[in-house]
C-alpha cells in the first residue's frame, strides 16, 4: 500500500472591507508613501472595523465558510480545526473552539496554534501529521490575525507594516504522492527581545502602568529582525531545495511570508528564482502575520496546477522560521 500523504484540497480567504492606504498613515504618523513603498513594498492594508465584525474569530469564520462553500462539504465532516494566530480573541478560551461552533463543525475538536508569523507554516506540519497518521480525514487549518488590535497607530515603525486578514486550507489524505513532501522548521528563543508584546502575558500581567506605558502594543527592532529574517528565510528555502534535489527550474512557485518585499526578493535570489515564480500580495494587505501564506493561495489559486512544486517559507517572532515543500493537488 502506498504511503498516505496530506494534500491541500481547498482554499478560502477573507480580508476586511476597510482599506488603509499609505496616504492615510501620512496623516497619522511622520511617514510617507515613498518611504513605505521602497522599504517594504506595501501600498495598503485591510483593517477590521467594529461595524463589520470583531476579533480574529470573525475573520477566521468568514475564511472557513468561504472554503466550505467552494469545496462543497458540510462543516460536520471536519475532524479538526486549528486556528493559527498571534491575536486570539482572548487569553485562555480557544478561539478555534468558538470558530468550530459558529460554523457548525459539531464533530470536530479545535485548538489554537501560536508561533507568531510562522504559526500557519508550523500548522501545516501539524495538520499533515494528523492526516499522514491515518487518524483524521479532514483537517481545517485557518490563519487569522486582527493585527490592528495590537498596533499603536502612533508608532511609525510598526503601524505601516501590519494588516488584518484570514485564510483557510483543508488537508485531506492523498494516495498519488501529492501534498506535503518535506519540512525544515526552526526556533530560537533569544529572538523574543527583538519582536513581541511586552505585557498582557504571565510574565507581565496587565496593570494600569503597563497600559500607560503602551506595553500592550507590538514592538519591533526592525533592523535586527530584518537581518535574521533575510538570512534565515533564505537559508531554509535553499536547504529544502537541496535536500529534495529540486532545481530552481523545478520550483513552480515560492510562497513566502509577506513581511517585507526586500526579504522576499533576497529569498528568491538565493533560490535562483525568477520574480515571475514568486507569489506576492504584500502591496495590498501588508503583513497579516498568520494569514499571509493562505491568503497567497487564496489570491493565486487559479494559477496553481496539479503537481506544481510549491516552496513555502516564513520567519516570525520568537524567533520562529522554516520552509515546507508541497506538491499541489488540484487544478
Ligand atoms: O513578520 C515578522 C517579521 N518581521 C519582519 O520581518 C520585519 C523586518 N524588518 C523590516 O521589514 C524593516 O526593518 C522595517 C520596514 C521595519 C524598517 O525598514 P529599515 O530599512 O530597516 O529602516 P530602519 O529601521 O533602518 O530606519 C531607517 C530610517 C531611520 O531614520 P534615520 O535613523 O536613518 O534618520 C528611521 O527613523 O527610516 C526611519 N523610519 C521611517 N521613516 C519614515 C523608520 N520608520 C519610518 C517610517 N516612515 N514609517
């Protein structure tokens, strides 16, 4: 009997309606469209306003329902739902459990997966393992982040980068050898001093002082993170190619985390890939953290063909990073 592999069989996505342009940010902080565009590649990002919906769960639910509609299956058929996120609805109670109930996935168990911008990539590994083991048949992985909930719109070093959004993929067994082929995942906890949120966790619980000191917003030493991201994302993407004897001409698409166009360009260059093989939507959504990878699949689903060799790569807070090689399973 051939080995069971875990393939992505459907994709869904959702971005909020409100578009925050670089010009709008010029009114809020000391920045300009030219700086943001040349340093990051971002032109606009989506922001979830209260009149549209609340919390990352709202985004996740829209993406999940979109996927179920397209795949033509009922929510009751799902065995497991994982929500990859850095902005869960609240501490303690699982956001994924709420999402499962809201979409009617009454036969599923559900939990969240937190690894900053690598949450979705690591979730792909977890979802695939459940499928490969033969234990579950339909695993729904959602990447959802309402980054605007932890952004200080007076801090020009972070507010220009992040946006809100969600994407979802369904993993199912495949006996044609398609789906996840290999992974190279890493973490380095010394990175937490460069990117994170100081207060609100068990280390520094919320007090009036932490709120007054803006410690519930994301902070980033951009220059340091940039250096780690450029070298580590390129390293793992190259390693996965070498380990699988993948020539640059055999890579159909690079699917990179959308943090900064310059990081993406450096990764593609190291892999010897032409820009036409690199999926990008950073100019429209900015960095949506856990949603960047599935939103790329959602935006470019029409271009992906059965048997295509996809290389995913991500880098995020923690630090966490890695690369996954996956064969696309449908047209
Ligand atoms: O997804 C998780 C992982 N995150 C990342 O991968 C992000 C990695 N980092 C980055 O993408 C970049 O470091 C940033 C986009 C955050 C910043 O770009 P940079 O080229 O590293 O800029 P910088 O921090 O070195 O700042 C250069 C200059 C500074 O001015 P001086 O000291 O040269 O006078 C900053 O004060 O640009 C200034 N600056 C800005 N100017 C206009 C910083 N932010 C802004 C801004 N608008 N928004």
